[in-house]
C-alpha cells in the first residue's frame, strides 16, 4: 500500500504538476493590489480571492488526477506490471486514492501558507474592522481539501468502470456542480411556495437525489473565514464523519467494480 | 534551406506590414470613442447555482463591475466630458444580485447607500437593503447609522431614526450616535447632520472615485451651511427673511459668493430653504440651471 502511495506521489511530482501549481501561486502576489480596489473591506476581499484561488486549483487537481490516474495506468498497460505484484486490486486502488489525497493535502498546506502571508500583508496595510479569525481560515482550507478528496473518490469510482477519461472527468465535474447546489434545491423544496409549485413526484425524486449525491456545500466555510463568523463545532464534526462515511462507500464500490473488471 | 525560404519571406513581409500598420492603428484606437457600459448580468438565481462554491467571489466581482463603471463616469465628469446620466437602475439591480450571493459584503451596502438616497431618492429601496444587511452583519454599526440618517434627513421620521442611531451607538460604543439620536432632529440642524454624516463616509472611503463623490457633495453642503448661517444673520439683523442669495451678498452677510461644485446656482426657496439648480447632481446642472436660476431671481 505504502509503495503505491509513494509511486503515486512521485509520479505526480515527476509530471511537474507541483511546479505548475507554484506558477499559478504567483497569482497570490496580485491579491493585495486587487483587493485594495474594495471600498470598505480590503482584507475580506483578499481572503475571498485567496480562498477562491485555492479552491479552484484543488478542484482542477482533484478532477484531473482523480480521473486520469487509473485510466492512464490501464491505457499505458502499467496495471499489468503493477497487478502482477503480490497485491490486490483493492490495495492498488486505495493506494492510488491515498496518494492523490496526500498530494491534495500537501498542495493545500503550501497554498494555505502562501494565502496566510498574503492576508497578513493585506490586513497590515488596511486593518479590517473586525479581528481576523485565523483558525477559521485554516479550518476552511482543510475542509476545502476534504471536499476535493471526496471528489477524487467520485472520479476514481467512475474511472474504474470507464474505458476513456471522458466519463470520469465530466462525471466528476457534474458531481461537483450538483453537490454544491443540492442543499439549496432541498431547502427550496421544503419552502411553502415550492410545496404548491412542484409536483410530489419531482419533489420525491429531488429528495432521493439529495441523499444520493454528495453534499459539498457543508464543506464550504468561506463566509466564516472571510467575515470572522465563529464556526459551529458540532457541525464540523458531523461534516468530517459524513466525509469519512461517504468516501468509504465510494471507494468500496470502486474496489468491487475494479476487482470484477476485465483487463485485456 | 530552400523549404524555409518561403515562410521566412512571408514572415519578413508580414513583420514589415505590422510595423507599417501599428502606428495608424494605435492612433485610431486612442481616439476611438469609448462607451461606458454596465452590461448584462444573468439572473441571480442562475448565478447562485453556477457560481458553485465561489459565491463570495462572484458577488465581489459584480460589485467591482459596478464600481468600475461608476468610476469611469466620474473620471469623465471630472474632465468635463459630457456624459449620460449613470444607469442607476442597472447599478442597483447588480448590487442587489451581488448581495443575494454574499449578504455579508459591506461594499454593496456602502455603495448602494451612496447613490440610492442622494441621486435617485429611492429611500425605501435603500432602507430595505439596509434592513436586509442588518440581519447578517449583526456587528456592524454602519448599517443602522445609514438607516438612521435616511430616516432623519430624508424621511423626517425622527422616532425611527432615533431607534437606528441608538442601535448604532450600542454596536459601536460611540457616544456620537446617542447624541445624534436627539440633537439634530430639528430642521435647522439637518445640514450639519448631513455634513457630519458625509465626513464619516468620506474619511472611510478608500476608492478614489467614491471619495471624490463624497468630497463634492460635502463641499456643496458646506456652501449650503454658509448660506444658511448668513440667512439667519440677515433675519436677525433686518427683522425680515431674505428672498435671494444676492441680497445676502450685497448686504455683506455672505462672502465670498458661494460656488456649487455641481455647476448649478444656489437660490432661496419661498420658505427660506437653501436649494441649488443642480439639485446636487452633475447631470441636473446642465439641463435646468438657467431656467431655475431665472425663476429664483
């Protein structure tokens, strides 16, 4: 297992993906001057920009690494040599997942550190009206990473049954978009106006989808970080448990499908 | 080598052509009339779904778009270029959308307050927006302070104004607001109240276009205050109220002559209130100045 994780991380670094991220991180240097355009909330805007850049980079990584790693291995016939080793397909899949997850965490740590420095600079130039909640910023970045690790699991599940990378990539993008709005749709369907306007069948179908699709909006804590609103600890705990259980289910289904897959 | 000759020749010809075209092209682009446009923004319900987990970013981007548009117009006004009146309705719509995406964004409330009440006199929309903001920004004294000002200065609802000022006082711990709740509630103190209000806003404005906007308004109100003081002195000395600003100038009560930064002319209304033909707006000065100035004389 650890050798697979090691190989995955090494492979990602060999593909110069981290250098690409570092090049993108140059964008952070522009944040203080871009944020100074704000009228009343320069620090808040620099936090918004920093967190959005991190979130966007992690999204790209999750989708492309999650969707292409297994597919690439099968396409290049690496899997034959790897799977001839004394390890199960499940170990291979979980190892790959853990490697990518670890890489996402490393990236989040790196970008998070840069973001904190940028926010510190912005807040020194234009002191915010409310004191910054540093712990909320850290927790937000960690939960962002968790969200995208969950998305990696979605992409890898789709990759186990797919013969090309289209299904995992577009499937993961769709899961991401759907996952961020399920809560809004669910809240709307609970409202009295929706009770009248939407038929019971559609409501039930939407409700079923709500429980089936990943609920990614619970991982989004940006408002708390930007406007220094205290976090709800029990809510965070439930989200972490939700993450563990949901990712576990995805990986388990992925492993079952991968075990049964015919590889020629 | 011969295979490269043709593309090299084409490249050379094109490079020379580029050099020839570049000069006139740049000159043309420099003098090309630029249209300041606010543009189209999709429905907020669609934006809410499409922006995924970047709602705060999209909200900030929408506000920036409005600010850039407004800043561009202000720059042109400052350089005496005739411009159309800003599309205040469009600006208000975009700000409302942005605040639906991120109800915590202070820039939206701050900017909406500046033009909704002064320029388009939509006090109800402005106050509803402030009430909406107060539900989220529960710690912020600016919002009740704005609402208090709107209620006292524009709507003359002093009871409601006092409630908001009290709330602003409780949140900020600043005694000024408690005194505002009672002190400036008469008609005579209204200009002073507006000057105090604008001074606070002007001091906190980081954006140059917005700062300029407040400075101009502040200059105009200070001139109004000067005329008011002269008017009161005239009434005390002569026992009768003046009818025109010229009377104050001739009687030595007002010196130097007041200048309206919006380009209009000050005059006294029949009830003694100081007004200006520009209606405290750049666009108003051009259209109505001559006509109204004639009337006041």
